[in-house]
């Protein structure tokens, strides 16, 4: 029975993941991870997950960091990175350590993607990895009298060369080094490189794998952030770890420059990348320029999604059955909550202007999103719309949800209190109860 349960769970997960498989195919994802990740035992599992994403048709650009490896080499030379105003100063010795560390890391990453032993998830898989001088950089220069030497900043990205490798079926690997037209090499921030690459490629997603599970506020994970909120959050939390601070700052900037979604997830949680990409709720913090969940008036294209949402409630008798044809004719009456393309709640308002009343109908919330205030949000919006239309009261007919409406200020009423037009259509066999609320 336990094996059967696991199989059933796998089948359900795979079915729920299918829409995301279709949605992600052919998309470009830039994924950034620190040098700490490469040293962990779980890095092999991450490589397997990345190989699976590649096999599903996702175009991958990987940007790796190298901080612990660089610092270890500096320590062996009894040197430390010097910082000024939060920026790293890269002298000649530090640059030599940067080059050495990144060269070794590239080889190690390439080796991981080349493994293909029979019992491993990558058995029989051949994944070409492409790297190169894709990042053109310039020196950070002298700021407020401080010479940052070989520390640089991104000047531009050779996005055409990257796209050629992606079109050829390769995963592109980019290191935090930049090259100038004069042949100089500069030490760069991996987070900055990831952001500029994502913008240059017009990537669909920028993903940061971090030491933290995402952005935490008072110990609780913040699942969604608007990019315009990030500066305030950073100002209010000056003690954030450096990798999280950089990911938030660069992620918000990427959203403002056209990257649709930025994801901050844990590098320590096994399968976190897959759970973030192939489940509705994800597992980390999502940054976007526009709200992840929107309340809007329904369009004709939403008919199929609304029918799918209300079908279980119609089957149980909670809602009156509506045909597709009727819904198409009345679609302008409907308002809905949409979450990343999925309709998770809906409600309709039918006005009776002569009686200055309106009917609240077809209120439905997806089972996975109940108990979180979506119904209240729709009710508040429809009350506002009703007031704007000059209505003074909303009424609802219900058979099984009377207490929900009573708890929100509706009062029991009689059939005679309804508009005459509605009374003539009342279904006595259904015997729904009537409730009214002032707008």
C-alpha cells in the first residue's frame, strides 16, 4: 500500500507539473550559484536537476561564483581581500588567485556535466557545456580616491555569441570574469554578471541559488516581492547576508529592465529548483515588476478556466450549473483572481438598476487557495463596483454557505425582498436561502 501511495503521489505531481513543462519549454533561464554550492555534496544532485531542465527543452545559462575558493587561495598566501565602501579591491595577487580558482572551478563543473555512469540520472546523456569571453568589462576605476585596481564592472554582454551556443543545444557556463578590448581581465560580481546576462538575453527567469531559503522577514519566508518594494526592504534590513542582499538588489534591477521573474531559493534544499519551477506555490521568494496575483474583470478567453474552477462546486450542488454558452454571454459580469496564469477565484455581479440591487453569484475559490482571504477580496471588490453603479444592496442565494455570508454582514431575507425579475426566476426545487447586505 505504501508503494501504491508513492506511485499515486508521483502521478499526481507529474500531472500538476505538466502545464509548467509546456510553459518552460524553449524559455531561457539564467541560474546563478556561489562557489559554496560547488563544494557541497549536493552539487551532483543540482547538476542532475539542471540536466533534466535541459532535457525538457529549457535554455540554460549558468553563472557561478568563486568566493570561498578565492579566499582559500589568498589565505594560503597570507593575504585577504580588501574592501572599501562595500566593494572589493582586487590587486595583482588577488587577481592571480581569482584566475586560478575560476580555472579550477570551470574544470570541475565541466566534469560534473560529463558524468554518465549507468546507475546515475545522467546515464547516456551528452550535454555540451560552452564557455567563453562573453562578458566585456571595464575597470571600476578610482572612486572617492580609492583605486579598485582589477575590480571591474560589466560593460556589455556578447548576447549573440551566447545565443549561438544555446541554439546549438549547449548549456552556457559563465564565470565572474570580464575582459576588456585591450586584453585586461577584471574580477566581477557574479550577481551583477547574472543580472546583465539575463537582461541582454531577455531571459524569462533569473534564478539565484543562495545560502538562505529566500528573503525572510521576522523569521517568515516572504514568497512574493514587487521589484519596487525591494529598496525599502533592503534599507529596513541592513544586516542581510551579502549573497542575499546582492540577489535582491540585482534581481529587482533585472525585473525593472524586463526580466519577467526572479527567483531566490535555497541551494541546500534537495530539489528546491524543481519545486520552485514545477509547483504552483514554489519554495522560495519570487520578485516581479507586476503583481503575481491580480484581480481583474474576466475576458472571453477566461471562460475555460472559470468552467474548470466552478465544475466541482456545480457537481456538489453548491453552485447552479452554467453552460459554456451562458458563461460566454455573461462573461462581462465576472471578476476573477489570477495567479501566474491560473484562475484561482471568481465571482459575478448581476445588477438590477431599477431596484438599486445587485446579485452576488458564482463565488468560487480554488481548493488550494481557500482560507486565505480570496473570497473576502472578491466580495470587497464587488461591493465597490456595486456602489459605483449606484446600487445600495447586494443579495445572494445560497444552499450550503449561509454562515460564510452571515459572518460577513449579510442578513437573512425573504424571497419578497428580491427584485421582481429575480423572483420570477427563483428555483423552488433548489430552495436556496436569501441573504442581503447593504453596499
